[in-house]
C-alpha cells in the first residue's frame, strides 16, 4: 500500500470512530447484538423495524467501536464486542426500541442481544428486557398528565358545588313564589 492509501484509510477510520462516538454519546440507549447468521433481507427488516421505533442500526468494526467508546468515556465488558456486532441506538424512546429489538430477536434466533449502554451505564440482557417491559414514553406522559388533571377537576367540582346548591335553592324559592311551576 502506498502512503497516500494508508493516510486515506486512517482518515476513513478516524471519521468512523467519530461517528460511532457521537452515536454512543447522543443516544439514550445503545444495544449491542450479534447478528451472525442473519441474511441481508433479515438485516434490512431489522433496520426498518428499529427505524419505525425511532432508532437506528449501525454495523462497524469492533475495534473502532471499542476506540469510540473509550473516547466517549464508556466502559463495558470486552466480551460484549466479540463477533459480528450491530449497534442499535436511539435518542428517543428506549422502551420502544428495546421492545422492537426483543420481538425481532424472538422471531430470528440468529440475532443474539448481548447487552448495551443506557444513559452511559453498562446494562446486560436482563436490563434490556426490563426496559422493554416499561410503558412507552407517550403512555407515561399521558398517565402523568391524567394524574395531574384529576385533583384540579376535583377542586373545580368542589368549588362549583356550593354555587350549584345556591342556584337550586334560588330556583326552589322562585318556584314556591310563582305557585310551584317549574
């Protein structure tokens, strides 16, 4: 190889490391899965399912991923990055992506989830499954808003109750004076 080709290769690898580091740093969750045995069609299906849930699937060399994770300040067991590894990440709803990934892994036994990084902390397969069991972000927001609205409605009802009583009493007095007509 010529010096020019070596430099171009190094620049390409440095760019890839920077890209991986940005993915690792910006994502809420990154899950590492071994995809040995998946054909191109299956991998494309995985990518589209994860994309629908707001995530992305990236395949890169393990040495570059190790280097990028070290630069991002992340640490996890070395066995996490052995074999052909895909990095599934999202900066959106971690629960949705984990559910989609686990559902796909159940359908395709060739995909083996190894673990990942959630909010800059190492997580194992058990934690990925626990994240998948959580309700989606939208569901949590809706239930929070509902629980905040309930006391306000109760307060408004409580305030309007004496006013309603007064209106009914005045109406009863008016009916009595007019001879009992409604």
